[in-house]
């Protein structure tokens, strides 16, 4: 991994853990054991690092989603794998999203563009599920794709509760399991119910 990739990876972790405004260029440099000058030789400013991190995340997400499609026998299995992966993902500090909206307009614009691209992928994915008979034909794929992307913002809103009685993982799992089951045909429901029974019994 070259120095530019190392800076992006370390800064991404710090941004997600503490928020963007709370992380200085000095702290990024210190955590990597390099000089601040080295960072400025590779990036114009903090937002430049942030934009690079967001682009990298988008590329990795797209690559991973394509891999899931190739490895899974049906769309229900893809949903299940995504839900399981989120059970083990680190939680992103709500300040990360707040800082982007308040202080980094180019990053906010890039995220909006990514959301639209993701929605296009999701709509095609849902249409494929309809074609295969796993997802109901009467589903409005535009609304469904929007709801999937909204799970992130639901977490942000929930984080403002003084003492949330659930974790992000529990919130995402409950929302997605019920959402997925609700859009499936009988053929798809049998798969998701078999998975839920396996989770319940541990078999």
C-alpha cells in the first residue's frame, strides 16, 4: 500500500470514529508516523482526503456487490448476506454525516450522486428479483430502492435519542428483515423464513 492509500485508509477510520472536524491533519500525520508535509504533498486539504475516501468506499462497495451477485443463487440470498455483514460492521459516528452536510459541500454533493447511482443498481436488482419470481410483481421498485438507502439516515435520526434501547445492528437487522420479507413472494418468503428459523434454533 503506497503512502496515499495509507493516508486515505487511516483518515477514513478516524473520520468515522470521531467525525471529520474533530480530526486534524496533525493527528492524521501522527497516527501514521509521517510528517504533515507528506500529507500536503499528496492532498490539497482535508476535504480532498475525504473525497478520495468516499470514492474509494464507492468503488469497494460496487465491487463487493457485484461479487455477491456472482456468488449467490438468488436475490434473497444476497439480501441475507448483506444483513449478516452489517451485524459485524463498525458503527460510524453520527458527526461524520453531520460534518459532511455542514462543512463539506463537495463531499455532500458526491454522496448524493453516489446515492442516485446506488438507487439505479438497487432498482435493477429488484427488477431481477421480480423476473426470477422471488419479489412481488406489484412492488414499486423506485420506492423500495429509496427505502433501502434510507436505512442510513434512520440510524442518524435514532442516534439523537438520549438512550436508544437498541444498537445500530439491531435496528438495521429488524428493519431489513421485515422489509425484505414484505417484498417477497411465497417462493422468497420460504427462503427467508428458513433462514430465520436457522437463526432462532442455531442449527
